């Protein structure tokens, strides 16, 4: 009798320990954000439709507007219409602020 009670208790403890790990994995998958929980990063890929004169705002063909912060090291001459970009961004103050970007200039 004592062995079966002990076994059931161990199984319950193991389940309680394992369940939160599964929940965290599910939340990260739903958020679609790589990296640590709460990172809030999203990735986008597309062709540049327009670049504002300052080079701080890029509009992709699908209408996505990306804000490039001054501290991000991206050669501004590579940001031109027709270039393909892969970018990670965070939404700050309603704007999609780029955290990293790769630019492939058309040939």
C-alpha cells in the first residue's frame, strides 16, 4: 500500500514539474519569436518599394513600413527600390523598428 501511494505521488510531482516547460514552449511557438521569452521580435522578408529621403523609413511592396534607427549599421546606399530585405523588428510606439537587416541589392 505504501509503495503504490509513493509511486503515485512521484508521478504527480513529475507531471507538475514537466507541465510548465511544455507551456513555455507553446507560448514561444505561438508568438513566432525566436530567442528568449518576451523578446517580441518579428521577422519579415520582401522587396523594397520606396525609401524615404532620410533613409530611415523603408516601405516594402506589401505595404510594411520599417523604421531604421540611427544606431543600426546598414549601408544606406544599399537601401534602394527593388532590393530584397530580410529584417527583424520590434514594435515600439506603433512603429516597426528594425533590430537587424540584411539587404540583397538587385543585379
